[in-house]
C-alpha cells in the first residue's frame, strides 16, 4: 500500500526516527462506544416501537434492510454525532455500526445507503406519525420503574430556521427569518423527553396549546390515573383555553403572564415600596413579591396572579405569572416558576448537541419523523447518562461531552471463526467509566 509522508515541524522524523504512515491498520472504527448505545437501544426497544408504527410497502422477498434496522442505524448515527442521512454512505461499512445493528463486522452485508434512508424518512404519513408520538409517550411512561407521585411538564418552543420552501415554514418577525417553531415537552424532574412537535413558525394560539396538552396528558393519565401533573410555560402558553382545560382536568399550572397597564397599576404601591427601600437601605437590588386576583377580558374567571417587582439602579422591573397552585408568592415565583429555566437547557441539548434542527426535508411529515428520530437518540444518551453513579461526573455531563468522551472511542475489530474481537486503546482515559457503564447497560431493565 502506498505510504504517505508526514511532516511535523518541517521534519519527517521524530527524535531521530522516521515516521511511516499507511492505511494498513485493519478494520478500525472511531465510534466503538456506539456498541454501548446499541445495548441501551435494545433495552428500550426504541427502533422496534417506531417500526411497528409503519407499514412497509416493499415486497417481502426483496427486503434487504428491515424498517427496525434502518431506524436503529439512523438513531445510532445521530447519537454518535452524525445527524445527516448523507452520513449513511460513509459509515454503512463501519464495523462498530454494523455490529450495533446486528451484522458481522467483516463478512456481514453493509448497512443501508443514503437513498434508502431518505425513502424511509419520506415513508410515514400523518397517521403513522401520530402512532409514533404515542409510542414515544409510552416509552416515557415505561422508563419509570414505579409510578411517580408527581411529574412536571415543561413546555417551550424554539426557533428552527429553514432555508428553502419547506412545508409549514413561515416568516417570524422576532427572529427575522423563515422558520419552524417546534414545541418541546420535557419532564423537568428527570429531564426525559415527552414529545417534540413540528409546527409553523408562529406563536401557538390557545386552541393549539390546549390540543397539545390534552393529547399528551390524556395518554399519560391513561397509564397513571392518579399522578399529579404540573404544567409550566412562558407567556406564549398562558392561554385561557389551556388554563380552563387544566382546571377542568385536575392539572396544576404556572405560566408567565405578559405585563400590561392594568397589571402594572396593580403593583404600583409594591414597586414604590421596593424603590424606597433600595434607596434607604443602600442595596444594589431589592425584590418584592405580591399577589392579587385578575381576569383579562378573554378570561371567563378570575385567576391568581403572582407579581415580582425588582428595584435597581436601572429602575423598576415587574414580572407576572398566573397559577392555580397554593403557596407563598416568593416560593411560587422563585422555586417553582423560575425552575423552568432548566427546560431551555434540555431544548438546547436536543437542538444543538443532537442537531435536531436539521429539518431540511420538503415535506412536513418527513421533518416530523426526523424530530422523532432525534428524540430517540436523545433517549439513548440520556439513559446512558442516567446509568452513571449519582455522584459521578457523567451524571451531570452534557450530551455532546458524553458523545465525545464515551462514544468516540477508536477500536480495532477482528472477525475470527468463532468470535469477534474489539481492541480498544490501552491508554483510553475513561476506561473505568466506560467499563462500568457498559456493564450497567447490559443488565436487564
């Protein structure tokens, strides 16, 4: 095989020794950690759950790649840092991915190609996607060993810019771009994803918010009839239709409430008292909390509003939330509502670390399927992280850190007559962590 010269510091030798480079290292992979993810995928049954939602239109005698295997391959690629379907062509013969899907690393046939994967992405229709969304909620419920006493659903949306004529793309004046605004729903206590829903690039109205909450919560309540549910969201989700539905169905809520002249007049005394206290006490910042009953013109009933007034050298700032929860105004605002900031980190992990904004398909159904696949990849990495000891560094690591440190592991694969050998680097820095996580992932759930 032809040798390639390597120049380091304008020299082809190191410490007097020449450097020889050749592509003769055998079957190597840079993603040996994907085998641990494959064990987690089998444990969760993600690919099989999603494949059961689809009807395969192909002739059975001509099928080379099952729907479950194609979904498994695509989800593992996303979790390993390869978010595009184009990556299938480059990695379809990678030994680690072949083993992860259940093929022999050398003699096994190659995995599916990019055109085949694109056909898969365009296969689901609206009915199949509804089944998939339901399957992901079932996965969420199945992930708990015991029925929880209480869950907290954080609902938020995020900008997903588009660069073509995709269905549902709209111009959004706030972002100054054509985009989607997909809704993300996560369970805040555990960080587990519940649903990611593709939608047009506009603020959701009350009917849409109620529709999303109704479908998700009814399916959760079908499994857990007595679970207490708290829904949190910013002012986009403070819609009378959503609040009325929550009140009728024993759902607690706390939503941000956009300020207006009426609300500001209600806290004038509180704002003045905070400003005087700051001046008299010499404090940099003074916060005061209050509450009052309020009913907007579009509301059918009066609701409890919590006010937070902050006085600083920049003036007075007032924020409002509306809730049906009991508790002191300070606790409800600081401990309950402000905790929803964690939801933005969960959305960032989904969108940035797993590149779920790669929604470049023309059809909205194909882009929704992509969001489902990225959510499945999120489940794999989230589950891997949750297997780490509670005081371990990995328990709080971001998903891209886990991918870089635990999935991107080089290995040499050898397929022998009776076994397959995978040799990992002797000086791999996270050897003990990967060994422990692999052992935990191999245990029955």
